[in-house]
C-alpha cells in the first residue's frame, strides 16, 4: 500500500473551513483514499473515501487532484467537536486477501479554536 | 444501533496472568480485526478474520491469539501478558463486500496496562 504524508498539526477557527492536505505520490491506480478521524483516544471514525472523483457526504468533502498524488479533506464549517486526529490512508479496493487492512500513519492533529 | 462493543474498557493486570478482551459487533459483518495503538507508532494490526473460523496474522501478532467461532464475536487473548503489551487496543469490523465494505467500524477501545 502507498504511503501518505500529512502535516503533524493544524489549527482552524470555529465556523471556518478546515482544509487538511495529504500527499500520496506513490498511489497506484487501484488504490482508494480514505479518511478517518480519532477524537481523544476514542475508536477511529470513518469520514469519507474516494478513488479519483471528488466526493461529498454529510461530514466532509474529499478533493483528489487529477494526478491522484494528493488530496484534501474539507470540513466546511468546523466546530469544536471536530478537534481530533485525522488520518489519510490509501488502500487497495476489493475483497482479496487482507484488503480490509488499514495502514495508519500518525495523522494530522486538528485543533479547532473558538 | 450499529456498534462494535469491547470489554473491558480499562484493565490493569500482572505479567503472566492470562486475559481476554472481548469484541462483539451487531452488524453481521464478515471481517473483523484487532489493532493496537502506541504513541509515535500509530495503529498496527494484530490479527484479522475474514469470516467464521478464518483468522490470520496481521503485522504484530506475537503474544496474541484470537478465535472466531461466531460471526459476531472476535475475542483477543493474551496467554501470558508482558509489559510491552501495555497499549490501547481497538477492535474493528466491516463488510467484506458491497457498497458499505469500505467503512470500518471501531470499538471504543480497551486500555490495557501490564505491570
């Protein structure tokens, strides 16, 4: 699985958009980009995933560059409850072998400030 | 409510005393796995199970055992715990295929201290 690079920490003002970058320059054509977050040592929570098109759900938007070497997770109106560690993970899709395994980096610690 | 339940949430034990951390999911998921999380190392997979009676090692299986006799349960067993197994443990489950197969659900974690 491809490796990802994320900034160690970021700050965001409450109510503003939080844009969290992720580099995955060695991503393969069949690897998806996933985002999870972990709030203060609780169990990680799935946010969103995508292959090459931009995706949006009720939690966030995912923008993937055309060459797929980087992506940005956007929290459109960050709240204090969005303070968490955000993980960007790339993984092969499908069901063969242990494709469900997630390889975790250290993520970005996002602090949303009042 | 769809959830993954781990017990206990906190445990302090002594070296060598066998223990089991239970994990149960109510979503009829085929795939389940265990991770440990340590400062500076992120989450690492210990064992996983593709379905009932099908288990395999992850990246850090030494010192751990698992079983999958029923679909909903996936206990983690430490036969002889050692201090280097002090960690935060997470159980996760997901569908093996279909539209929701990409989404892993995690338990709330078990903080284990071995003295």
